[in-house]
C-alpha cells in the first residue's frame, strides 16, 4: 500500500517483532492486529513473536510504545518478506 502524508510517501511493511514474556493472543487487536505466537526457548525463556503488516513508521512506533508500556523486553524488530512469516515462527 502506498499513501502520502504531507507529501512524504508511506509504505506498509511486514514486520516480525520478538519480545521476552508471554502475550496472550487475545491482545492482538490492542497490538494493531498483529499475529501473536508464544513459545519457550531452549533455555526456558518464554518469548512472544508478533508478526503482521504495519502501515508506516508512525504505527510501528506506536506498537513499540505499547510493548514498552507492557514492560516487555524487546529482543528484535525485523522488516520481513510476508511469504517467510510462517517459516520463521
């Protein structure tokens, strides 16, 4: 999707964000409709992987702020090809 705001182009992109801790899938709407998958790592650490489309950098910043408000530790943020989402999780 290509939009313009104040003459600047915006492009939606697919992201995968990993945080430490478990987020229940029922929080998906509050987190911008992202798909939430929680799992335990081999070291026993619980993580949640959020994946989906984010319309622009403002929306990405808003999502990251919500994760910050939940006091979750951010492990990674990756812009990804949407065809790889199911293979990464």
